[in-house]
C-alpha cells in the first residue's frame, strides 16, 4: 500500500510539468510586450490601433481596476505577498489534480502565468505595466496587459469547468 501511495505522489508532480512550458511562454510574451510598450510608447498617450483599441502605456500600483493604487506604497508588498501565496496554492492544486482534469489544469496554468507576470513587475518595477486599452465611444475599459488577459481566460476556464465538466464527473 505504501508503494502505491509514494508512486502516486511522485507521478502527481510530473503531471504539472507539461503545463510549465505554456506558463513560461505566457510569462515571456507578457514581459516582452511590456518591455516593447515601455520602450515605444509615451506614458499616458493613446496610440489608436482601430476604433476600439489603443496602445496606452500606464502604470498600475494597485490591483484589478487600479484597486488601492492611491495607497501609500504598502499595497506593493501586500500584492506581492498575495501573488506569491496564490501561485503556491495554484501549483499545489495542479499537482493534486488527476490527469483527466486537463481543462482545469489549463485554466490554472493561465492564472499562474498571469499572476507571475504581474508579480515580476511588482517585484522589479514597483508597479504593473499596462498598455492595452479597449473602448467604445467614450467608455473605456481599464488598461490591461497579457498577464491580465491570461488570468481572465483562466478564470473563465475555471467557470466553464465548474459548470460543464465538474458536474459531469460528479454524476
């Protein structure tokens, strides 16, 4: 019995490794695009791409939708701590998932990549670099980046998993 438990736990960690390549690729793309935006755009100046999309370099010292961005600087360390804990929890969660939970693994990998991409910015820059701005008429969505997009897609994937896939496995 102890042999099967140790072989299961050893094999479980290997289920996460295939997802680390896409995680690293998303982190790399996120950092590459943020570097390009920082080098090519002037802070706060919108560059129209089409009638609904601008490239606009902005720095976010807060969280989603600039939550706590006006705080006195403590929020940087708070969000670094939260991102670190969330990343550890996600990796632990991924290790414990069965092979059949590929959709959930993908969703968690996207969230992990986004969390690490923005964590990197907070650690080394003190703020998150945002540069994608979607708008319609005079309504503007808050600026975001590739990491934010990965987190959003991962969250949508988790909802899809909970609604469609998890329900099937319970019956």
